[in-house]
């Protein structure tokens, strides 16, 4: 995971996972709810990844504890959701 954050010029605290050849997942497995403010930060991270490699699809790996406005905002920006348990 550390290799990916360096490759895309992101801070080390951001966790990334290569889901497949075309998709990079941003891991956000937290107990609290993901709100719009968090979604905007995730979009910024996705834009940083896209600036390095435009062919990559972005997905958010999170728990199902995400507000509907955040889901909509992420979908509008082409970010898929992958749900996992913490």
C-alpha cells in the first residue's frame, strides 16, 4: 500500500489498495459515519490519482455507514463504492 501512496504523491496516512489492473481503492474503514465533508476529501484524493494516471478507475472501500448525500456526491464523481466490514 505504501508504494501506491508514493506513486500517486499522496500522504502516507492515506491507504490505497489495488483492486485490479484498472481500479485503485481508497480505504476508509472507520467506525463513524462518512459525511459530505469526508466525501469531498475523497474526491480530492481521486483527482490526485487521476492526475497521475487518467486510465485508473477509483473506488471507495468503506463500511455501509455512509450518508446518502455522500453516496450521491461520490457517484456523480465516478467513484464506486465497495462495502467491507471493519
